[in-house]
C-alpha cells in the first residue's frame, strides 16, 4: 500500500521491488501494482490479477488470492519444482509406490500447509524387469520435461532398482542439457547384478546424496555402492556418499529406505524452499 509521506516517484523508473515491473498506468494503480511475470499483484487488496493455475489444490482459497491472503505471515514460494520418486522394484506386487509414495505424500502435505505454489510431484511404482524400468524412466522424463520452464527445479529420488531409474533419468535429462538440482539415491541396486551398476553421476546434477549399505548378501544380493562424479569433486557438484553399514548394524537392503525416509524428505523440502 502506498504511503504518501514515504513515497517518491521520479516518473521514469518502472521497476520496483525484486526487479518487478510496475504497471501503474495500465492498471490505474498509482504505485500499488506489480507484475511478477506469471501473475500481477495488487498491494491494495493483496490479490492477483489472474487466477492461480493450481487453484484446484487450494479449494479453501480464492483463485485470485496471493500469499494465502495474508502477505505479512506468508510468502508465495514459486519454485515451479518437478519432483519424481522411484520406488523399489515391485517383485511380488504391482503398482505400489511404497516408501517413495509416502515421501511424495509428505512433500505434498508440506507444500499444501505452507501454500507453496507450482510444485509438481510424481511417485513411480518401479517395475521389476528392464523393459518396465525403461518405461518408468520415460514416464519420469516426460513428466519432468512437459512445459518445463528454464527456472524450474528438478528433484529425483530413487530406491533400489528405482535408484537406477533415478540415475538413468538424470542421464537422459543431461542429453537435453537439463540441470537436475538434487538427486537422492538409496541403495541403488539390481539384485545379482548390483556390482555392475553404473554409478557415475553425469555433470548436470548439482547435488547428489547417496545412501547405501554393504551388508546385504541374502537371496536378492541387492546392495548399493559408492557413487562417482564425472566432475572429479568440482565445486559445481556436491557429492555425498553415506554407507549406513558403518553406523547401523541392523541396516539391510530391505529396510534402508525406511531408515533414510525422514532424511530424504528433509533434503527434498529444504531444496524446495532454498533460494538460489
């Protein structure tokens, strides 16, 4: 809201707070209207000019509201984030996203509670065969790249065979020159072929958190391993390898996704709210 005693206008500067373009003449707003690119904000009524594209997610709010109709208490974090979570292989069941689905639900609840806009999530029930995994990677790729804007964040999580799907997704995005802001892999494995998994992360991934264990030698023989970076510890890429076997004697391939669930959720949420 404009306060006459504290206001000044030289008549030519039309870019205000955060570099946004003031459209006073067009909107007859006299210093109170800002264009934030995807929506115009009128400070006089704390409302936007056009309707929120994700208004169906917020039925308790007007489609024209901004900052939860309370600009003092809330902020609109417009991250335009794309988050994909791959489950482990569905060996004895079909279509279950398991812990990956629970992680996405936690993120969705946080986003809804804090009124964060334009966060798109997808949980994938990873298939148990190679042709199914290839389809899962394609589904993730199509979800992430559809109408993708240059400033959107991409976050990918994967456990077990889904961890391999997550890694393959980053490689496919790398072919398009798309940056992945955060990759979380949890014991990325392929049963008896775990030692043959390609664990080199492409240079389009900014941050990698790799949780794994080396204890499991049961029927599946699934176990993770140390991820490697093509950038050779470049400051442009953060790579964190954490072998849980060293600190938790009860960890194995079957429970490592549960043991790292909260850590994964925190990493994803912190990336959503982190400002560049």
